[in-house]
């Protein structure tokens, strides 16, 4: 993920560390998705706040696949290059549920301490 250009602010990377797996699992829950589209969806849905380099994204995808959280398969479509699509596994569903609970607690705690109100 990239950081904000403001030199007076701490990098967003520190605050977002660990969120990559949650975001990828949540997108894979919606259906088969390829790596580039994962990066694009995260950037679009976050209004540009969250961005991944493709190198870091693919390293995370490979690690998650090795853990059995997602399963990838190569698909070739006419007139397009071959792409690896990822699908959430049952293990991944359980991990996603646990991560959602953990993040909900962290976000709520940050809000209480920092005085942030959520809509």
C-alpha cells in the first residue's frame, strides 16, 4: 500500500498493516476475482485511500493461497491474456469471519480513544 504525501502525517501504511488479507478475503467472498481487479476494487471502493503495489498484492495472494484461504485457477478468455482468478475457500470464510470481528473491535476501540465518530 502507498502512503499519503503529507510529510506532517504518519504513513497510512502503519495504520493499514494487516488489513490487506481482510480486504482480499472480502472481495473474494463476492465471487471469483483476479489480482489486478482486486487492486482496482480496493482503490476504487476506498476512494483512492487504499492502494496496493501489484508486487505486494501478489505476494499476499500467494501467501494466502498457500495457507488455504483462497484457491487460484488460471482462466483464458478469447482475445485476453491468461489471468489467475481467486476464490474464497471454506477455511478462508472462517478466517474472514474472525478478521471481521477483530477489525470491528479495533475500529470501535480506536473510535473510543481518538474520539472518532462513525456514520
